[in-house]
C-alpha cells in the first residue's frame, strides 16, 4: 500500500529558529545549581572527605553524600549495581562522590575544588585480559560480567569440510557519543508537593522508576518530562543528571539545575564498548562459508550499564547477514577500571560488522572471487536459518540491497590511490529475546483535534514526525488536526526507551493499532461523510470523549543460555554500503569520496527521515573508521577527540529497498542504527582495495595507516 502523506519534520521550525527549550535553558527565580565532586582516581578506597572549606564558600546551600540518599543507593538499567554517589570505593576516574548545591554555578564549582578527599589506591585493572588474571576483584562476585554463547551445527566438522580457513584478530576502542547537547536536567517541587524533573533523556518512565527507588517515594510523587533533547545515541538511556537533581530538590526544596560542561560529559558519559575479536572463517573453494568460530572479549568498565546487552547482541550478530551452517561464538564481557561503557548506536554490532565484513573480503581475496559475489552466495533470504536457528519467513531484503548496489559495483573505475569497499549488515529490531512493548493512546480534544499520547522520547531521530504521519495516513487527516503529547510520565504510558531502532517499528505499530480502532469510530460517526470533528465533539462533550489504546509487543522468545537458540527479534533490517576512498600513500590520509547506501527498511513511511538517518549514519561510520578514539586519562574535549565535520562528508546516494514486514506499521522497520553499522567496514575494505594492505584495529587514522604503508 503506497504512503499518500509525506510530511516535513514537525519539530524543525522550532529548533532551527531557537525557540525549542532545552533543559539547560530552564530558569526560575531563586533556583540553585548543582555540580558533582568526582573521583580523581580510577580505583581506590575513600579514606576521608573534608568539606569544611567548601561549606565556607558564600552561596553554598547544601553538600550531599551517599548518606543523604533516603532510598536505594544503586541504579542500573539491567542490574542495580552502580552507586549514585560512591561510599567507600571508587572504581573509575570521574565517579561521583558528592553533590554541591549553590546559589550560582560559579560558586558551586569553586566549592567543588575545595573539597579534600584522601584515597588509598587499589590495583587498577586497565584491560579485560588483566581483569581475567588479576586477583583484584572489582566486584565481590568476580571480574567476569557475562558469557554469552551462540552454537549452531558442528563447527569443527565445518572447518574439516572447508578448503580455506582465514583467522584474524580485530580490535576496536572507546568512542564517545559526542551529542550536540550535553547532559542537563532541571527539577522543582510543584504545588502538590511532587518532584518534577525535566531532562535530556531517552526514557522518561525508566528515570521515574529509578528516582522512586533512590528517594524511597512512590512513582505518583514524581513526574518526569522530556525536555527538547539534542541527540542521545544511547548516551542518555542511563541515569545522567536526573538522580542528582532529584536528590538535591528533595533535600533543599529549591528548584535546581544541573548541566555538564563538554569536558565533564567526556569524563562521565558511557562509551562504546572496546571489543577484542578473534574471528576464524572456513569456506569451500566455490565461496560457500561452512563455519565460523568467534571469540569476543569486551571491556564494560566497572559497572554493567548495557554490558550484558552488548555481549549478547554482538554474539547473535557475529555471522553478519549470512547463512552459515556451523557457528560457535563465545562472547565475554569483563569489568575494568576504565570508563563505564553503555549503549551506543548499534549495541556492539558496528564493531562485529568490522570483523565479519573484513573476513568476507579476505576469503574472497584468497579464493579470487568478487566480494559482491561471495556476499550473494552466502546471503540470508526467506527460508534461511540464522545463527540462533530462527527461520526467516518475511521481510528479508538483504539480497535486494546487494542487487541495488550491483550496478555501481560493476561500473566502478579503479584509479591510483582509489579503492572501493563493500560492507553489509543485518540488525534485529528492538530488545534481544525479551518483551519490549509499547502503547499509543488516542482521543479527541475539546478544540476538535485528534490527541496522540505517546511515551516515546524524540531525541532528533524523527519519531514525532513518524508517529504523527502514521496517524494522519490511517485517519486521512492533516497534521494540523493532530495534537501530540509526548514523553511525560503524568500523561503518557510507557513506550519503552528510544533505542535499538525500535520506535518506528514497535511504537509505530502501537499507534497504528490505536488509529485502526479510532478510524472505525470515526466511520460510525460519519466523519468520512463530511461530518467534521466539531460535530463529534459536541455529541461527546457531556458523556466524555472515547479513548482508543493501541499496544504492540514484537513476538520473540527467550534464548537458550547454552546455545542462544530461539527468536531474539521479530524482524531484522538489512543493508549494504559501497564506499569509494582516496588514500595518500605518503601521509596515510584517507578521504571518503562517495557512498552508495542501500537499506531494506520494510516500508518507507518518510523518505526524508530515512535519508537523514542514512546521512548521519555514514558520518558516524566515518568517525568510527578513521578518527574517533577516546583515550582514558588523555581525552578531555573536542581538542583531542576528532569527529567528522561537513568537510569530511562524501557524496551519498541513499537507496531505499522495501521488503515489507507484516508486523510493522504499513510494513515498516527501523533504520536508525542500521544506517551506521556497515559504514566503517566498507571504508576499511575500500582502503585495503586502494593500498593493498589491511588494518585490523579501529580507528584507521593517519598514524596507524602510515605505519602500515
């Protein structure tokens, strides 16, 4: 079914004209500012804290420690293991210890510098291999966070049947989210005595649950409202400032603002997980992959955050978009005293794609088979079984992405210093092997508008626009007839987090289901026979306006703990990128010239949004491949953390492939994370094509490539 309505982003004008209100913009008379005193040691016992001089600073209202937490002192999305404020031990540089509340931000920072903390150092665990061997335990249960396995067939038999075996080691590093807006939140007590928090966030309902636990008060006494949010990429899923603002407001009864500087954001925010990957591939001489054996070692830092999720998702996606009969993946995640690592666009899959796509090109090279052909030979299709033995029955558009790229690949023209590379991926929509439902609620307002209530957080990805467009399409109305109420715990039901490329697919379907029910109502009321909404409003004003609730939870199954057999995702996105690069053989400087990006999105609801996601994904993939590297203890700000600018952007041709997903709204799936995942791999393969040498560690910056050349 074709999409008839194409609407522009509904938040664009407000943002580009500067009218949008971000959390750091909040200002109330008499409000205070909160700042954190953070650990200067990566691993140490706290022997003493002296706040005497800090308290003497004029304007300091309160200094809070872990002893001032009235409820549970720990938080965490998966497990409650991370202290809001450190008590006896600090486990990473930058761990919060105290909150200073003052009448001005300047005085709060001044007081923070006067706090004296005496430490007793403990052995610092700097990498997962040291973590394996050390007798120093970061947590009492040991240094291994998680071990996930994926087993299919007989991998040793698969290698015996192979004519060629390629084995390589790959390594990726820490990356910062580098969102435009740093973490910020504002809190106050309303007339009913409730704590109200407005923050830059990706999940308002989760934040309310955590604050309820921390303050030991009911969720009804807390309201979380999303402020305009300037990017997230996973970095605003965990508690950032919300717990500290809430605690400060709880104790002072004064409005409080907390906002991180860019330097503080770099120091404290979660990072992309560094992965060490040993990847072994066996293939027959005709190019069929018979077996893979993959060992993944990850560094999650000292707390869980999304470490278990990344550990599992990387394992499940280790094959790439290929049907491989024999698979053995062991994915282990270890605690260290490095920065806390959490969710970041792709949850470990961009790292593993770098490995599996390098392997595909290495196998193709050894067998003298075209890299595109070897992907055609092994690609997933309807009827394929994934590594978790899931049968793919619908919306498997991987081979179509290859076909979309094929004309450009065939007609590529080699020049000196120029190279072309392919990168492919598949990516499961939503959370892995667990329930992750969403709701959408519709009614009619007194003013004769359709009101959409959704708990979805818009972080710049365009979900507001998509959900309104789905509603307009089904109800055959204009966007001016819609009132959107979004991401407010008082007014909306929990739609789950804005992560895992789930909102168009899952929340979109929930809104779609609600709209189907509302359409039936409108048909019965004669709306489609020239009766306007005001007439319907008059009829129901006294008796109450009807409410229509939509719900959707993708059909998945839990995974077997020993083999990961099961249905981790109801559907997958697929993509192939072809990248052209130019490499200076003397300096090692690499310029990305052009990218063709073909994505199976199920059904394109808003082509502009999809292309915007693809352009942004390409930019982030260039950073992952060529320049971004967070070095603990050295990286402080954008002075020494390099991200792509407009000058680094190539020409991009976004190609939309539609293989409709029966459970998605109009057949749609997500594209937010898929847009990034194949890009770095395609760049690395293009560099190898250009210069005849391959790198196995990201980023492939000037220094690393020059050393290879």
